[in-house]
């Protein structure tokens, strides 16, 4: 046994030094008397006397000899338990505690992903962790040994889908053949963080519950379930970004990929559950992001989307040599937190990412409108591989509702920012988020939302009725007093106004030329291809005939990852349709149309 014999000596010396000399002679004899009373052996009395009378050097030697030669662990076991003790390997320090194996042993994992693109990226992180532990991935639920449901908690409707799926999986669990290992089911992500133990209590089919910051612990949690043990880890972190884990893409054939650059949110909008399910804002180091972008580019990926709850408030403080700059916001915007100092900002990240491969398209989502300083706008304006498509979530068009939402801006400030961006980037496509029926929203306040949609004219929008979330400020301070039928009616009106505007916008592109990145076959016909233009609009083109190069000397069939110039000849509220003109490269297209250099950005729509 490895016993530190200095400990008793240290206790004795420390205690003696703390008392007055006059008390020392009184206290220690009393201690000795207590020992004598409790002792039944002369040996123990003499040992105590020996300890108190010896000098420190001698005392140290005495303790060493007596403790090293004293009883050890084998004296506390029956002889039959110690028979094989000499054959136990050294690494098994505590042989009666056997750690569960973290090896997946080829068990098949099925991923069921709900919600935002951040959940898709989280799933790729989880798959990288499990793949390293010898798990296998399957696309068949019936073939799975482990089912991991990556959840969303933003709205009731998202959680309801997950409860319904669990009912189905419970049936599969009960019908599973006894010859197979038992099916393990895990709830991951935001719903796991929000409901925690409630998930295990309400749904017996669930074996593990894992929050967004605990994915590294998954192999251990899965190992614990082998003994039919339920396990939970929903601890939030102040620094977890999974920066050292290279995500393994679920769709390795896709020409596009998502890269998480930060996690969490500090904005604390009153309706939003994200700060409580994903924690505080923290950013990945620039160096980690650049490595992942470079790897994806080398794999043939042609488009990346930078992800985060609030990407353009990105701030990397890992590099010591960065300037002591202060957070810069758009005019008329404010936050609930103090301005942050230091670190590389989002404009710095955009510049570095855009330089890795000029043929690699760059998008980002989701930003908050407050974080659009001129430096970010300039990067979008001047870099031809940063797309002319911005997500500008408004949530409401009424200043009073925005105040209750704690958005940090007014309707007027939002519209001024939109005008500023469109002056700098004339052909930018704007998308947005809107919520109808928020606490206390009147008919007049809702009409302001409709008028904002009409005025800005978004290319795409996510439209939802308000869904009250526990833990949020709105849950504590406000009353969800707009009836459900009113919310649904307002949602219908929002959709109607939005689609009318997108139909007009899309039809205005007929006769214009766009650069398209081919993604793959159209969902409706194998004879057509689908791709997206710089504005992130879906474009359908014929795909069964070879297409020429710009000079007409070479023809080829288009494939995913190709850039092609397209003439738009039809449109509806959802897609554009066009005729392929010639295949090209991203930089060549802009140079041919404008005669400008590689890093100059021009309109993605040429008349």
C-alpha cells in the first residue's frame, strides 16, 4: 500500500505550532490520557509516548517503518479472495471495480435529426465520437441497435413530433427479437436539456438523456445502459466548442457542408429557450475553423455554411496578439450585456475563410441584426465567394412588441439597417424569421408585421405562431393571452403576404443570368438538375444533355459540384427555372462578366 507517512507528522507539527507554548504541555498530555483510556495494549501506549517524545527526524523514520510493515488490503479479505492476488496485473489497482467497456463492438447507430442546421452539425460531431469507439451507422431504423434522436425545443410542435416518434420506437423495442441485444434509445440536444429527467420519467423507452455540451460522454453513457441503467448528462459548459473534433459528415456525397463556429447565445430574447438549452456564447478558435474548411475543400466540398446561434457576434479570444477592439453594433441597436473587448471578430473570420479557396462558396446563419457593422458588410460586398444572401430575423414589425421581446431595436432602426445594406449590396437577397401572436400582441401591432414584410420583400422567411417556453422571461413575466385560433389566422395571413411578394421577386429574375452551383438531381424528375444561385434561391434546369464551356470548345454532362451559368425563363413563389448556357468556375464567371479581379464582388444577377 502506498501510504504517505508524512501526513500524521504534518498534522502533529501543524497543530502544535498553532497553540501557545503554555497550552502545549497541557493539551498533548490530555491527548495522551485519552489514548491510554481507549487503549487495551501497553504496546499502543508506548507507541504514543514514543511518538510524542521523539524528534521530527526520528518520528519520520518511525512512522515509515511501522506503516510500511503494517496491515494492508489483503488482511481485510478472506484467504479465498487473496489466492489469485499475485496474478493480478499491476494496472488493475482496484480489481473489484470493473469499468464498463466504451467500445461499441460494431453496434449500429441510427440518427433521427430534428430542428435547425446546428442539430445536423451536432449529429456529425456525435457520429465522429461514436465512430472512433467502433460503432457503425445505419440508415435503417429496424436494423439499429442504438437510436439517437437529436431534438429541438424551440416550439411545441417540434417536441410533439419527437414524443410521437418515441411512441413508435417503444413498439419496436417491445417487438425486438430476444436473440438481438436490447435496443437502446437516447434523447440528445435541446429537448434533452430542457426536460432532463422528465424525459426518463415520462417515456420508459428512453435509456439516456444527453445535453448539447455532453456529447463527449456518450460512449460511457451508452456503456452504462448495458446493465439496464438509465443515464443522464445535461451539464452545460462555459467553454465546450468541440473544436478538437472533426465532424464526420452524414452525407459524404453532398457538395455543401455546415461548420459550427460558435455555440450558445447571450442575447436573452424573452421568448427564446436557446440560452437555457445551449448555454452562454463561446466561439471556436479561428485556427480550428480554418483547418476544417481546408479539409472540406480538399474533399471536394464547394459550399460551406458557418453556423451558430448568433454567428456575427463571433469573438475568438484564443489568440493573444489580437487588438483590443470593442464590440461594434449597427446603428440604433443595443444589447442586454456590456460591450465585449478584444478578440478576432466575424469580419476577420470571413476574410480568412474566403482566402482558403476562391472557388468555395461561403454562407452563414443565423445572425442577429445588431451585429452588422460595416466591416461585415464590406466583406460580403468585396469577396466574390461570400454569397449575396443575408438572414435578417426581424421577429415582429412593431416596436412595442420588439421591446417586449427584448430584441434591442425598433422597427425604424431595423429598416434603416436594411436600407444601408441594400445601398452597399444592391442585389442582396434577404431572409427572415417572424413570430405572430406573441404575448399581448394586438391586431394593430400584428398589422405592422404584415407591412414590414410588404416593405422589405424577403426571398424566404420562417413564419411561426408563438409557442410559450418554460424558463424564458416571457414565461415568468408575461401572459400568453393570444388565443390559438387567432395565432393560426395571423400565421395564414403572414404566409399569404410573404408568398405574394416572393412570387413578384422571383418573376423579376426572368431573362437574367445567374451562376448556379449544381447540388444534384431534381426531386421531381431525374431528367432535371437542381442547384442554388448566389441568393440561395433554388433553380431547376434540364440535366440530360451535355453543356458547353464558355468558348464552346468542350462539352460535358453536368454533375454535382459544377458551376453553370443559367438564363432564367420561368419562376413561381418557390423556385426559378432556367436554361443552362455554359459551365464555368466561380471566379471566371465574375471576371468574365465584369473584368474585375478575383477578390472583387459584383452583382450575382447580371441583366
